[in-house]
C-alpha cells in the first residue's frame, strides 16, 4: 500500500464487519495509516479515530472513551488480526508474487 500510495481500504463482504469502509468516527478520514481504535470504558464497544487531531479533540469532549489506550490498526506492517483474517497456509501457497 505504501509503494502504490493507496491509503483507503474496504473490508471484504464475507468478513464479520461486512463490506464496511474503515473511517474515523469523528472526521470521516479514511487514511488507514492514521487510523487507530479506542475502546469504551464500560462497554465492549470500540471506535476508529485518526491520530491527529481527533484523539486529542475527543478526549476533552467525551469521557466515555479510554483515550490513553489508543492503538493503531497497523502492527508489524500488517493489519490487526481481528480486523482482517490472515490467509490460511493453503491460501498463502496459492497466492502469486507480484512485482513493483
């Protein structure tokens, strides 16, 4: 995604979250490299927020979200496993290598 300069993704229709585009809850920014998630303090709910300026703006305005535990959606150069399923070994072997 970095080399091709793509910044937006949409989830697969067969995923648990269906074909939802990933975007910031506050400003609707779709830049995947700026997005992260925050969980609610009392409930088992999360929201996606961009790194700047939304994390700092919502922390003042809304105390229901645990802003200190903001985490990015990308970890070790891949999307989080609960967001996008990692391919099985058979699927991985069937894949093709692509060139730049």
